[in-house]
C-alpha cells in the first residue's frame, strides 16, 4: 500500500536523503509524495529528476505535508522549530524527529503546543532498506506512523526515550564503526596477498554473513565464535592477538565516547547564545 499523505523531510542532508530513497524503494511512498528541503537545492538535482519535490522553503513544506520529519543538525533545530511553530497544527501534523539530543518535551516547549511527536534514530543503511531504527514516543498515533515508515526500511525497535542517546551511539554511529572494522579487515587481506577490490569484497561479505548468523539464529556471538575456533588453530591465534592489541576495548570505548558526545550535542547548542 502506498501512502497518499505527503511527507516533508526538513533538512535533506546525508541521512535525510538516505531516508527519502529508502522510502521510495520500500514502495511506501512515491517520490512525488515526499518534499525535501535544503538551503543548497542545487545539491538535490538528482532527487528532483527522480520526482521528489524540492524547495528551500521549510514553511511551504509544512503547509503541504502531514508528516514532518526533522532531520537538521542539533544547532539548527531551535531556530527551525520557532520558524515552523505558527504553522504546526495539532489536529493535522505529526512530527518525527531524528535530531540527536533534543527530547520530545524540548520540542513541545519550543513550539509551545502539543502535537503527536515521535523520535527515531535510523542509520544510513536506510537507503538500502537495511536500517536499524530505534523509535520512542508516548503518543500512539505518532508511534504507529513512525513504525510504519521505518519498518519498511529495515528493522525497528521501540525503546524508552531515555535510551535514544545510547541508540544514537550504537545504531547510528555504529554504521561507521563497523565500516571501519571492515576496512581494517580488508587492509589485512591486502597485506596477506589479495588485491584491494578482492579484499574488500571478501571482508564485507564475511561481515554480512556474521551479522546474519546472529540475526537469524539469535545466538550469542561467542557461540558462533566457538564453532570457528579449534585448539591451537589459526582463528583463536588471530582473535587472541586482536584482543591483546585492544580490539574489543577500542570498540567499547568508541561507543561509550560517542554516547557521551551525543548526550550533550543539543544542550551545548542550546546554551550557546549564537545558536538562539
């Protein structure tokens, strides 16, 4: 079923565009049902050719859409909400925010009205309908719409809003962490004799297979690792060397650091007079 309600993505940067392309690939929307806003609209020529509606005018997008997806940077969100507030209609609009750090209560306070609002944290794999998207809302209608949108572009998980910052670190930032791990594996492959294109293909497919083993079996990673390792074997030797070099520790510290940073992105901008 294709939705007939217009969706406005306010801030069509990398993640906003990934969402837009994921939506049309899912069949949930047609391109002409999605309005994309961006200051530099010349960067959206490809999307315009695909049939998306393109504009610099955030207010126009809100007037024409029912679902408003906020996809701007944290330092831009306050001014954007103040701009849109007079046009937001509690009887008509549903807001889905993918902006890091700003809570539903923050949004309501800035716009000075109560609307159906959900927070969602997808990742860039939404462009190929493989996102892990965490969703939070106390409003049933907003939660329903958010789940309908993002379930068609990967996997979703409903969480408490207090977990949205950790979800940002593990799910959204996590894409970069795992891509870096794949790159490192491919570099190791080059060092042991593969051409770069061969190494990246082997590493990426191996990573995909490892992820699918867990998702389809729901086993703990160590259970699958035990199936690969043998006494005095090459796998356990490699694993032990990576652990000695701090592999797991570095990943854990990276996720914790990203979580700490994500936790104060909006607060820092909120307390900076230049962003108000």
